[in-house]
């Protein structure tokens, strides 16, 4: 102990208090006091001190969230006070009955009121937990279990940043049991599943399972990777602290002690107040960052709560008003494939219509073939479908016990259901795609937008809106059709003046004169960007040999690996695409023949090491670098004896000076431009 300088000891204390204050502002007030980098810096500073003097580490230090040895089992913990459950109502009639019964009971207890005050809170769809603080320090956390006894998940709860390891405001009551709900925010849940899907791993069925599953990890490092959060809403045992006189005061006290509470909680009056809250939150539900499955109304006054008491395991002073179920059971009649704007084929289950999440659902997405195979969905299967908020309904899982004999498996079609082109599915990808590209009507708008874009054919004035109109009016199917448009046709479109129509036709005319790399890029072959187009153009020189190239020919081109080679080959093998290319050329699209590749030694800056400095006016530094490389130069960042040439723009400084000192040749930007031209 004495080996620790007192300055370090004080510093650690100051840092801990500061981090706790930052945590409070971030999690409880939802109003960060400092940017993330400042927070991280403080944590790292504290970590450094603790690493040097491990005896300074306290269990409630903000650095001690993970880093415990994995557990071998979950210890049973007895709750100090039992964790109750809630009774449910499913309609406004049932809710009205409930409210009437509350008033009658209060009457009988000589606590008559005109209207009951309730606190309404969202019913969070997560996992209930109970945390014990002794002397203000978090010591034990448990799952709800059977309500009397749960499992010790202290190590996992510590990893949730919004769980205070010490109470705020210097409070140190002897013992406090705090209850809340751990949940996985929707965004985190989606991202987590998306990643799992990409890796071919198991996905979570819903955010509630995700939260519960994440808490049941023996290794806290696993839990720490899950995006969990928590809202607190109740107290259990309470020693050394006065119990508040109402639920609204309780929520305020929780916040005061550093516990995050749900910002949607509201004090309301009477049955009508409950109903208004319910309707409002139901509308708002899709915008909430977390999943809820109803509303909880709690009689606000502690005195009234006491008078109302309990029935078996649920209090009479609270009730859950549930939303319509978001999951239902139904039968898969068929699976069809939809083609998206990028050509991706999405399997869609056609369902026996079922009422779920407040609407009738007859289609549900199966995402991709990997999902179909993992879930093993077959025609005629009974499945669980889920519709959460405005999210597209999805098939969650199959109930194998209900499978009819001989249920057929889902097969990926070999031809695009929209255009009949081939469907490609590379091994690395879960997604299957139509290679129809330019030809497939499902991909038409996307393909045309790309075709017209600046780095492709650069057709001024032909934007997404106009393309939508042209396709919707069926004036354009393929890029070649663009070059057959008549002035009246374009001018006849809504919100199209004669003048702007003429401008578009001019732009089309101008775009006919292009370059081979631009043309290739414009075709929109998968994963063939500008660089690859350049490489293909200079390697093959013209379209005929490229069209005929084998995959082996293609992989010998720089920037082209086996995957891209496959895309290129598939594209040119498709007869529709060949037709579109022929039509484009026939309509006048042309480019200068590629020059015979320049002999290496002929390049003007061949083998020279060049440094750019200062601000260039005619081009960006990236462009200049690309130009210089094309002239054979090696472009580096710093001036040394091995530098051959320095090109200096405006305000060139130390590099130019150094070049002068070393006697290196220096050029102005103009000199470079002369060389380029
Ligand atoms: S209060 C008497 N408040 O619902 C107190 N519970 O069906 C009982 N829940 O196990 C809990 N959101 O997991 C309460 N705002 C909220 C809640 C909530 C979700 C869950 C909790 C509980 C279950 C009871």
C-alpha cells in the first residue's frame, strides 16, 4: 500500500468520480457531458494508474466491468423480496373493468377517489433482473427465475454500461434491491442478426430472446459483446433508505441514485388517461428504439398500493395492457422469388393469411437461400411469423412436428422469374442474383441510373426522377432505348418543359462519344468499378476480345480475381446483354480505339520518384497522383536524396525548401499540365 504515491491514489479517485459523473449524464440524463474521446481518455488514464498499482483497483471501479474469470455454473440466489408478475388485460373493456375494481377496493378501504392516478410505463420486452447494492456498491445481480429464486448473473450485469457499480450522490444504504428490465435495442438486435446471418450463424428470434440469451452466458466477455441496455422500474428490499410515497417519486429516486429509467413513463389520471397513453404509445411504438409488448399501469400512491395488496403472485395495484401479438402460427403455401433493384433474389413465403401485429399478413420474407436452408422451410410447413412495427413480416421458425409428409424443399430457380436470365449464386455469398442487369425489368431503373451517372456515360440532366418516368411510361427498357428517344416523347412527360427535354437529348447525343473504360463501367457489371474497367479496357483494347475472354484470360488482368472474372464472364455470356451492347453501338455510341499499350521504357516519367507538395489548382492530389503514375512515376510522400522530381503547387513549404537544398529538380503545376497534355 505504502508504495503507491498519494498523488496516484488521489488521481485514481478523481478519475473514478469523474467517469461516474460522465456515465450518469450519458445513461440517466441522456445528455452526454463530454465527447466520447474525452470519456475514453479518462478511462485509459485510470486503467494506466491501476495497471501500475493494482492495489488501487476497487470492485466498483468503472474499469472493472469485464475481466472476471468465466463462471462454471450459475449459482442460485434467493431474492430478498419475491419478484412479482403482472396480470394482463387485452382490451379497453377489460381495462375499464380493472379500473372499476381498483376504485371499488379503494372505496372499501375508505380511500375513495374520483379517479385513480396511475403511472403508465411501456412494458419492455426483455428480461427482468434484480440487483443488490450493499453500502452503495453493486454486489449481486440475478435473473427473475421463478420469482423467489433466480440465477446469479452478476458478472454479466456488470458488463452493461448503464448498470451503476456504485450508487450516485454518495448514497450508501445498508441494502437495496433494485429491479429492472434488460433489453437489446432494436438497432443492436438487427445489426447482431445481420452479422450472424452473414457468417451463417444462428440468429436470435426476437429481442427478448436476445436479451435473455445474452444474460445466460458463463463468460462475461461474450455478454460484453452484446448490445444490451437496461431500464429500472422498481425496488425490492430496502434497508437504510426511506421508501418513496409513490411510483412517480420512486422513479425520480431511482434516477437520483444513478439508475436509468424509461423516459416514456408518465403520470396519468383514470381509465381515460390510460387509454390515451396506450393509443399514443401504440402509434409511437415503431419509433421507439426498443421493443415493447404493451403498457403497464401502476397505481401511483404507495398508500393505495398497500390497501389494494396482492393476489397470488401479482399485485392488484398494477396491470399490463398487452398489444396484439406480434407472432402467430400459419402455413406456408408456396415460396416465390422477388427480384430487387440490384438483381438480388429474395425468397418470399406465401402464407395462409393470419392476423398478426395488428394486420393481416399473407407474405413473409425469408431473406435469402442460406436462411431458407438454415431454417429448413419447406412447402406446406407450419411456421411462426412475426411482424414487429412497420418491419417486413418474417418467418421466424418452422414447427417440425406439424410438417406434412413429403413436404417439398425450396429450390432456387435457375432462371430469373422476371426476365429469364441466368441466376448466379457464388459460394461466398448468401444472396443469389439475376445476371440480366441491363435487360431485367426489375433492375431497369437501377441499371439506367448507373449507366447515365457522371463517371459512366455522364448524361447530364438524366437523373433518377426522369428515369423513373421514362421506365414507368415504358419509353425505355434498355440503355439503348435512351438513344432512340424523340423530343416529343421526353417533352410529353409530366413537369418536362420543351427546353429541358431538348437539353437531355443534347446530353444524350454528346454522351455517344465516350471512352472504352467508361463504356465498360456504364454496363454495370457486378463489382466492376472504374479501376477494373480501366484495367479491362487497356488489357483487351476493344469489346470483341473481352466478350470472348475466358475466365482464365480474365484473371490475368490486374485487379481481376476469380470472383470478378466470373461476374464478367456471366455478364457477357447473357445473350440479352450482348444484344444491348450491339444496339448501343448501332445507335452511335462509340469510342476511340485503344492505343497499342505504350512500351514501358517510353513513358516520360518512367522509374522517376516524384513528390507532390503545396495546393494544386487544376486537379486534386489524387488525380495528380493517378496522372503521374500513368506517366510511369512512383509518387511518394517525402523528399529525400532518392527523389527525382518535386512538383510544387501554391504555398509549398518545407518540402520545396528541402528539394532546393538537395538540388532536386522542381516543377510548377503548369509544367506538369504541359507534360500531361
Ligand atoms: S413491474 C409488480 N414494469 O413484465 C411489479 N414490469 O409480467 C412487476 N416488465 O417480470 C414488474 N416492463 O419482466 C414492471 N415497466 C415495467 C415492465 C415490467 C416489463 C416485465 C417484467 C415482469 C413482467 C411481468
